[in-house]
RNA sequence: GCACCCGUAGCUCAAUGGAUAGAGCAUCGGUCUUCGGAACCGAGGGUUGCAGGUUCGAGUCCUGCCGGGUGUACCA
């Protein structure tokens, strides 16, 4: 049961009646926007939901806002299905707020049904869509670092949530496996490889070559001053930057040696990132990297040229989106190599042909917003069949900062490796887990390690997801591992507390779910908890609307708060009869919803911690 | 130069144009003979960077400033 959806249906009926009766000129296209003004109240003293459209409609109707509200209310009460679920709205409040309260009977019935429901009372989307989620997409030749975690964690959460909502979700890791970074490794391999080191630890050696050559090619004085090896190499090869690009171009042209090296290096690079995905419990339906689309690139450029969208300029080929003055979107370099814009355009076409999506989400750093604007615009002008009906969305996110407010780096100024970051999170979590009450410990060393892994990884993910993704965020182990506040550890603890009740009480949860006669919502704290539980589906709808997982974390945190208040004030195991069953059912549903919600965020839970 | 993003409590952050701008941390106070106290309840703390404007209503939209970040023709 989604109360908000039910109430919006009733409001739709009321507003259509208003239009039909000539009270206000409301067109069919206006209705959806007006219905968005039906939402939960900011303060429970106003009721559960409110409609605020009367104030806006007043001018259009040429009447006072309160009069319009009265007209809406009269039709709302008469709407089919309204009275079965909601109390009569009464008079408008203030300038024209229409406040609505769910009846206790309807609330109790709905929460009782949710207890017996596999989907916890969450209705699936009425119109399932095919959604491609393009996320993570690291450059395989570079070590994964803290910057990759946001795309990976946010993208995975969005995919899980959309899937639970009933959409057909296709996740794709669009690996950077064909760009200049490979030219760096190829050049490094040819000029300064350490074969013994490569035989021992290929990943580390490729990482060393990448870091070394990047410094040589960039030739920034301050970096070279700090790195004598790079400085010496740079002095020896003043033309390194150009040579690196040449290696990349040769790879793209099919040069046998570079191709052979690429094929040798790829499994090494893939193994490295797959290990991290396994640890994060992140999976993909497809991993179609840039190299996969490489055969399509020449045709993409030709097609865009043939349609008069792209043309040669200063030796390169670009799509001029803003006339001749603005910078073009380059799709082929003067040396013949293709760019990521080329790949992105070819990828859109390929996805359209093979997956027929309704929506494609690109979970990528906000710094690339201009790139995506241009790519989306170029794709529209390209006139690909079916593209007019596809939503292309850049799900942008901010930078990860250190506690000094600068981009997150080690003291030495290097980017922080993702694996080291996860290790530190788990290590710190182990210290926190170990500090708990020994009396109910009894956990083996293996259990404690498992719990620390779940809590540590969960803390890192949750901290990222809990923040509005559009802003930069400050990475702090101390804050994310706090046991209070909106953190993974607090949420996981809430789950463990619920588990504890059933263990201690020896309650058969399956039987409870089947036989619970009815949940009671007579106490305000029971009522508040029940209502919050039933808003799970609304929270997921809101996450989808703006691709914002922090809406779900905030809702889960509120749920945990409702539960704590309920549990602190009212006896559960010590209650008797129907009241005991009712409260146990609320506990059971809370535990399952918290667990499901965390699972949708890609975060694990434990039975004891 | 131009474009985009950001500026909210001491700190880290919330708040689809709605009602009294909310949490956590920190500070101070309270509850309870612990159904997991890793809890609960409460207080103080704000001219939402500044100045205008639109609106019944602005942290949110528009304009101009100030401050910070990012991007800006051949990296991704």
C-alpha cells in the first residue's frame, strides 16, 4: 500500500472535477505537476500528508486560496477509495493547506499486510522501464583510487534500487581500456620495464610504469623535482609526451606488437579491479570497455561527417555544436586516434540497437558535465532511431576531499589506493567492534573479522551514499565509523538489536508473519513507526526521481529513530497477548525493512556485533 | 575571458517553491532497579555569503556583487 499514490489518485479525481465544473482552468498537462504537491507533511501535527496546490490555483481561479481549497476538499472526500483509507480532511489550514490523515484502521491493515508480504508492502513500478546504468568505469591501466568509489557505490545502489522497483536494469562497466593511459604503459614497457618485477607482481609493475611515465609525459617541474627517477627519464626523453600518444595511435591502428602487449596486460589489469569489486560485492551485467566499441569508431566518424555534423578542423575532426566560434566536440585527433567522445557516441548507438533502453544513467564525476552535455547534444543531432524517446542522464557527483578540504591525498601527495582505503576502514572497524560489551561477546576471531569487514566496508559506502551526491564530500574514517548518527554502524546496530529480540525471545518469525492477527497502532509511537515503515516505497520512488540514494539513507535513519523511540518506550517481549504479537510483528518488519534498505545500498548486515 | 557547481549552527551535513530551516558531532542538562545503555528525552546554538527582484509563500527561482571549486581543441 502506497498511501501517497492512493492520495494522489484521489486528488487527481478532485482536480479533474474542479476543471470539469469550471472552477479553475486546469489542463490535462497541469495535473501531474499539481499532484507532486501532495506529499508528506513536514510536521506530524499537521497530519500525514498535505496538498498545497490550492494557493497556486487561487489566482488562476480568481478566488481566494481557502475557497479553492474548500472546493478541492469537497471533491476529495467524494473521490473513489478516499474514505476507505483517509480521514475527512476538515477545513483548510492557514492560507489553504489541505491536511490529510490516514485512518488508524487503514494503517493497521496495511502494516499487517506488509508483515505477510515478501516485498514488505512495496508496490512495483506501474510502468517498468529498461534502464541502463553505466557506472564505475575505471581506467584499467591506472590503480583504482578513492575517486572511483563514488561512481561504483552510487551506481551499484541505484541499480539495486531500480531493480527492486521492478525496472529492467542493465548495468555496464564502461572500462577505460583503450586510451592514452595504455600508451603510457606501452611506452614505459618499451623503455624502462623491470621484467623480474613484472614476473613477480605484474600489477605492481604496471602500476609503477604508469605512475612513472605519467610524470615524465606531464613534465611538471614540481613533480619531477620530487621524483629523481622520473626527472632523469624526462631529461633522456624530452619528446616523451608525443611518443606516448604515438604508442596509443599505433595501438588503435592495429600495430601487432602493441596489440599483443595490450592483450597480455589486460587480464592483469582486470584481475586487479575484479578483486576490488568482489570485496565491495559489486557486480555488472556487462563489462563492455572502450575497446569493445573500437571497431565502430571509424564508422561513427564517417557517419557524422556524411551527415554534415562533423568536419575537419586544424587536422582533427569535430562536431561543431555552437557554430564556428565555440570549441567543437572532437571525435578524431590530428594523429588519427579517436577520443572518448567518439566512443561515447558509438556506445549510445550500440546500446540503442541492442538494449532499446528508456533511460541511460551515466554515474560520472561532475567535472565531466560539459562533456556529457556535448555528447548528448551531438547524439540528438545525429538522429539515431529511437533516441528521441530515451532519457540520457548524467548522474554527477562531487569530489572526495580530505579532512583539510583539499582533494583526498596521502601525506606524500599521492592519490589513495582503493584497496588500502578498504583495509584501513576494516581495521578501524575491528577496533570499534572489539570495544563492545564483552558480556554478550562470545564471538570467534573469524566472526569478528567478518563483522569488521561488513562494518568497515559498509561505513565507507554509507558515508558516500548518505551525502547529497552533487556536493563534494569530506572523507573521514572517524565520522563514518561513529556509532551514533546517520552512519552504517548505527543502522547495522539497529538491525542487530532487532535480531537480538527474536533470539532472546525464542520467537519463530515465520510463524509470526503467517499468524499475526493484526498490528495495533494505538500508541502514537506504534503509529509513527508503522507509518514510517509503509513509506518505504515512497522513499524508493523519490530516490529514482532524482537518482539520489541519500533520500533512502535519510529515510532509513528516520526509521531507525522511530524504532528506537518505540522500543525504548514500550515493552515487547514483556507485553502479553495480541499486544505482544503486534509489537513483535512491528519489530520483525522493521528488521526486514532495515536489512532490505541496506541491501539496496549494497551494504551488508550482521546478526551480532 | 566564458560556462557550470557550491556558500546553511563552532564542525560535518540535511531540507522535490510550502507551515516554526533540521540531524549528528561537540557543549550543557535529564531518564532508567538495561526486553542489546552501542539507548532514550531535552536545552542552548542561525539575518541560510551580501544586496535587490519574482511569488500568497524563497535556503530553493531571477539579476548583480563577494568568496571557493571545476571545466574550457586533440587525456579520460
